[in-house]
């Protein structure tokens, strides 16, 4: 389809800036043909700029698409239109949640479009939800420790005394009371871990050394029948964190993967690391925020997590295991929050991946950021 007028030609500097943006930007002209698309828009629409300029957007999106609706509203009303959290897709494009902003561009009815994928926004929402879940568990831990542990000690002591006086037929019942009191005490002690709020001294940590320690522990105990694989970026710089807490974090993720593959033939767990620039989220106690370029993944080839559990997988007491207590991933959320990071989970049959984004260690970060850990995430 030919266009009635030449495409806008921004200067070289402006074009370079637009192409550097990770957000798709388009200028749509007569016949809904793109007059300009940046590099991100080419990637989003899976077509080159030259191809897009020769075709209407209606060839890529259905007529009732929210994007086409936004363009029509701008042309009718002459003002900016914004749509949040809409589904955008077609037979040619995968369906994705996006935010759309459409605005008048020039005086000839052209429309400037920006499309923001919701991936990062959803990650931020999940991060806040995970922090809230961790804080909820912290409060529960304090109550449990105070209200339950002391009575449990009394119950156990009484059961032990009864065991010495009852007849032989009742001894198993006394032993059962003692064992159950020990089990509940162990659960409460694990819950107490969530109540710990202290400023860990964070330093530069070699994340590969952390993963190697986790692998050694897993291979020698709970994951002895599972094959460990590595997909590392060997040039990765140190992360800003606390070594022992990071070991606990990835040990919990590895244990979770191993438990999910209990009885699964050919179980594999893959540790991956990479550097992802451009990820930046707010950190408690920091006015400027912090980049999270260090990505660490723990992937298993097990049966996957039920779809209905994925949105709440980091909440306390949520588990799909028969004997699970639902505390391991809640602790993961707490530790990640304390490090100012993000944890995400995606799952399908044969591939469950936990993705942890962590800050980079920089000179002076230990002094400036210790306070970030003191509020529990």
C-alpha cells in the first residue's frame, strides 16, 4: 500500500536515541500504515521497518484490537489515549499484556504510538507481593515463638513423665505425643527464621562459588539421584550480598526442584548465570534505586507447578507437595527482598525456572547499602 506523504525523517541523533529505546515506538499515518518504527517496534511486530511501512497495521492486528481502537480514538478526539494492561496479539503475533499510549503527532492525523510490555511492571508487582508475604510471615513467627514454644515444652515434658508411669500398652501414645511436640517445635523454629531482621554486612560475592557449594550439598544429600548442569557466564562480576544467605536462598530453590522431581526419571537441575543490563528497580533506603544486572536461574525438568499456584507460589504455607510445609519459597522471597532483588517463577511440564535478579557489587556499596537489609526487604 502506498502512502500519501513522505515519512517523517528525524535527525540522525534522534533516530539513534529512538532505536536505543527498549520500548516500541511507531508513527502511524494514513491507512494505518506505519510511517516510522524504531528497532524495538520491529522486534515486537517481528517485521522489518521497510516491510511495515508498506502494510497497514490491520494486517498484523485484528480490527477490534485495543491498539487499533486507541488510534481511532486519537483521530476522533485529538487527544492522548492510554490503555493499561490490555492483551495485544493476533494470528501473526503472540498475545502479550501491554500498556498502550497513543497521541496526536503533527497536524495531518498521524498518531504516535508507544507500547510498553507489562513484563517489568508485573515483576515489580510480584516483588512487592513477595515482600508483603515475607513480612506477614515475620509477624506470624513472632506470635508462634512466643505463644507456642513454651507450652510445647510443657507438653513434651509431661508426655515424657507419663511415659515412665503408664502401662506398656500406652507407652506408644506417650511417645507419639513427644514426637509430635518435637515436630511442631521444629516447625516453629523454622518459622522463627522469618522473624530475624538484622543488617547483614553485604560484600562482593562470587555467585558461582555459592552455586558450587549448593551443588555439593545437594549432590551429597537430597539430590543424590539428580544430574546437575551448568550454563554459566564465566566473566560475571561479583554480586552484592551475604554469602551464607545466598547459599540458603539457592539451596531452598534447589531443594524445591529436587522435591518436585521425586520419583521423576532422568531428573536434571541446571544452574545458569548471565549479565542482563537495563534492569533497575527501587531498593529500600535508596533514593536512586539500584540496577539488578546479575541473573541467576535454577531450572528443573520436572512435572511443573500447577498453574493455579504460580501467582501465590512465594506465599507462606503454599505447596503442592504431600509432605511440604510451604515455607521454603517464602524464605526465598524474604532473602531476595533483603538483597533488594527480584525473584520470578515460570513453569510448564518439563521446565520450571526460578529467575533471581541481584545487584552488582560496586566499590563502597557495603557501607552505603547495609541499611537496605535492616527492614526485612
